[in-house]
C-alpha cells in the first residue's frame, strides 16, 4: 500500500470550455506604485533640487518672528561675540530655553566667526546655510523613502512641493526649535519607511529633546508603530537616546545657567503644570491655523486635509504606513487649534507631512473615479483625472511662488535696511542705534556693525517687557536680573530716556495722521530708506499673493523712482536702477561702479496715488554726483526733492501761498 496524491488529467472538453471571468480578488489589485514600474528616484535629484532651493531660502528668507531673533540669534551672538540681547526666558531664575540647541548651532557659528572675523553678516548667513543643509538631508531622505515604497510619481510630487511650497521655503532656514523638529519629522518618517524603526525612534527623541519638547505629540504615531514593529530594539534605542540627551542638556544648562536645572523640563512644567501664561503674548481664534495653512500652502493645504476623506478608496495602497506618516497633520492641527496662544511657527513640524498628504491625494485622483472591481479601468473620467494631476500640481506651485515672492519683496526691508550701516562708519565708534516701535523687526545684532556701541529701545508706546543686553557684570548667562519677570510687565529702565544720545534711528514711516520721530528733518537726515509693504492699507488678496501688475498697483508702498547714468559724450545709458520710496517719500538706490564721466539723474517714474500722479514740472528730475572723485568722503549722495502733484490745488494751501507771495490772488 502506498499513500498517493493524484491530479485528474485534463480532457479535450475541458480545454474547449469557456468560463465566465472570475471576480476581482486581492491577487488582481494593482501594485502600490501603479504605472511607475520599477522606476525610482535616486538621491541626486532630491539633493540637488532641495539644495538649490534651500540656498535661495538661506540667502533671501526674511525673519518672520521676533522670537527667532531674541531667543536664538541674539543668545548665539552673545556666545560668539559676548554681546547680544537676553529675554526673560534666558534668566537663570526661569531657565526655559535650552543651551544644548544653541551650542549645536555654535559648532558652525564659532568657526565661521573665526574665519570671517568682524564680518558678522557672513556668519549669519553661514548659520542659515547650515540650517538649509539639515533640511536638505532630511527632506531628500523622505523623498527617496517615498519613492522606494510608493513609486516615482508620489515622490516627485512631494519633492516639488517641498522645494516650492512657501511654508517649507521659509521654515527650512528659520533658526527655531520648531524647524529643528520639522527636520526630525522628515528624517524619522523616512527611516520608518526604510524599515528602520529603531533609528526612527532615535531621531524622534532627538527632535523632541534637542528641538521642541512639545512636538512629541507629532512624533507619537510613528513612535508607537515603530515600537510595534521591533519593540525591544526600538524601545531600548529610544530610552537610551532620551536619557543621554536629557543628561547632556542638564550638563550644558548647568554650565550656562550656573545651577543644576533642566530647561526641557522647566519649559514643560511652565506651560503644562505651572499655569504658563502664554496668552499674555496674544491669542487667536480657532480658525487661525486654517487661514495660516492656506496662506503658506494654498490648495496643497486643502488637499492634505482631504487625504482622510479618500482613505477608504486608497486604503490598500497607502495604509497603514503612509497613514502613520500623515496622521500627525490632523493630530497636531487639532491640538494646536485648541490652544489660545497661536503662532505660525507652531505648525512648522508638520510642514513636510502636509506636502506628502497633498501629493498622495493628487497621485490618487484617477483611483477616485476607477471602478473598484476593475483595476485596469480606462474610462474617460479616469483618463481625465490622469491629465488633471499635473495641472493641479502646477497650480499649487505657481500659487506658492506667488506667496513667496510677495513676502520677500514686500517685507524684506528690516533685513536690508540694517545692511546699510556698514557704509556709515564715519559716525565713529560708540555710536548709539535707537529703535522704537520697530523693536519686533530688529533682525539681530549680526547685522549691526562693530562701530555701533549699543542698540537702545526708545518709548513709542509699547508696554510689554522688552529684551535687555546680556549683563556680563551680573554673570552673563548665569545672571538672574531683577528687571525680568514672566508676566510681560514692562521694566522702568528698558527705554533710553535721553533720545538726544541716539546717533541712528530706525523706524517705519507709514501714511498715517501722526508723524514719526524722524520726520523732524532739522534733527534727522535720511541715510537709507527701503520700501515696506503697508499691511493695513493693502488689500489682503493682493498683499498675500503676487499677481503681476495688480500686486504693484494695489499694494501701498511709495512712488517709483529711477536713477539713470548716461555717458557725457555718447549719451548712452551706462547704468540704471529703479526703486520705491517709503510712504514718507524717502528712498535709497544702490550705485555700482564709478560714474565720473557720466551724467546721473534720479527721476520720478510712477506715483502710488491716482489723485497725485502728475510730475512736478522742474522737480521731476534731480542730478546726482555718482563718483568718488568729488571731494565727498561719505559713500552716500543726496538728491534734491522730486515728486508728483495733484491735478487740483488744495483749497487750504491757496491762502497760505497767497500770503507768502508765491501765487496771485484767486478770483
């Protein structure tokens, strides 16, 4: 006897029999990256693309928040140059800010300061480039991981958005812990998709402890599923990393604060258990982050929120891994919207995930219309959806560039105006730079030249607590000055009482009924003026996004002026540059080269007001000497007044002009 297994022979009748198609089963479902074949993105394209865009961000990004300046750039400046402003959070009495985060950037700042010497502006941009490099590495890893897991199309869409989305463009080179947590989220998400759960947990722990402690909520889904994959290894790696970084943070804080303390725990206790009063610094409504998200990501943000709606359709393709990666968008957005105090930077950690979620929705557009029982459905709607995908992506990228352009060209004046100080060192050492209501736009001491002895605040009505210079006499970083408090109550000594001590004055001149201090031209002379978009007088739809022609016509800046130099003999134009005046009519134009043999004139080009657009006869042009061979030591040159006039005389001006004998009596 034998135990046998037999199979029935096929008969000719069986071969000729036709059967009905079998129903759709899991074996018939398309591959995760349908249509992509085996194509994958390598490392070169993401690294190069992101590298170029992050360098552009580092060189052109504005400073979006005074917290970035006073809590990070200024303490770093003190570590490098022993001068800088200190906020109450850095008082050893409160010790809320981590010096571990600062010295991580000091590793780049210190050699840069040694290499460039007194050129602090270069050090500023070197640190920014370093921030951009961190962003490039993290985001490139995320793109490559998406490509290997889900195919080239999803990765390419994500790469395009990471490069050009306004939110990512600005956040990537911002010197903020929330940006550091953003890098960590990108990298930990990539490691999770690379099937390296232990490394993902280590990166998450680093982002929370070195970066922003509150971002732990954004890392929570990824950490849980990483532990689920390889519990022992991921758990031990996470615990060891957390304990090591906490211990290192405590040691570093002890060195700088002069006592044993943990800034990480202090910050958590102050805001969670200690009744932190963040509402003292402003509150916003529950829709703040929805509006802000649209401003920074336009339709990308809307699509990201819709990912959860299409999940039932694409569940087989994207669940659970991509859902784990994207879920912090909803968790973090809901949690932060419930907090009374809201800041744009609080959403930075989830910015890359917004790009991933929106890209997944765009990539899945054909799946929405495809017959779920026929994976090869090529109906008209499916084909249309395939062609709509690049159109939607293109719309998002164009709107993103529009937003980026608007912010850079509308609000870059605070950074650019301080760069002009390097041309006015003839004021002498020990000069005093005074700042009033524009204190919150101060771009950091990195842009203040060494001949300026001190920067002082002057009283223009602000009643909150302002930063003070680090006091080395009291102990520098370990000091606990009595003028600091955690109630945002102004100190009696935070303002300079004698304004006559000011050598320079930086202020914003807007078209308002009240006159700024600098309008007294008997005391002050304009040495530099740069246009700044008047937010209150400009319509939201035009100031938020750049729309060609409409942006210039509807936003309030100032008049357009043009400097043109022509060769004295040939009359050919040798140099020309245009610029905008501020609301007060002041302007400054940069002249490149020496124009001793040229005739240079500055003229009015365009008025910002329709009721005052007629050039003023002989006052529409003014000659300017643009050569060093003129006997003038200073680098600045001044033009005579030029301007526009209204079509009709102001009735209130006529009697005055008559009394002065300038015009004849009116009939």
